[in-house]
C-alpha cells in the first residue's frame, strides 16, 4: 500500500489520469503548481533516466544541475523504491 494513499490524493491522481493532451496537462499543472515545482519534478525524472542509463552522479549533476541531495533521493527511489520511475520511463520510451 502506498504511503501517499488517501482520498484527497486519489482525486488528484485520478484527475491527472483524465488529462487527454499535452495542452491540458500544461494548463492543469500551471494552475496546480509553481513553475519551480514542475521544473523540479521534470529534473528528478530526467535524473532518474540518466541513472538508469548508467551515468555517474558527477555527469548527472553537470547535465541537470540537480543538487547532490536531491540526486541521492532520486537514486534511492530508483534502486529501492516502488519502480515508478522505471515504469514511466519505459512507457515514455515506447512512445
């Protein structure tokens, strides 16, 4: 069971699943989050992709400008988390 699981988060995640286009996603996330929050999520996803490609911490920090603390957190999730990063990146790659 996810640590995030609760009724409010169910509504949020179900709402995200209903987005039908990139334009809808941009509009929703622009209203929901700050630009910095969206950029941080995108940066983490990119860092996870680079980790899964076998890049070193140094290479990833240089390419993404992510902090070492955040990269360490992403790395821990990639190695020991729920597999969410890998699943979404595989789906993205298949597109």
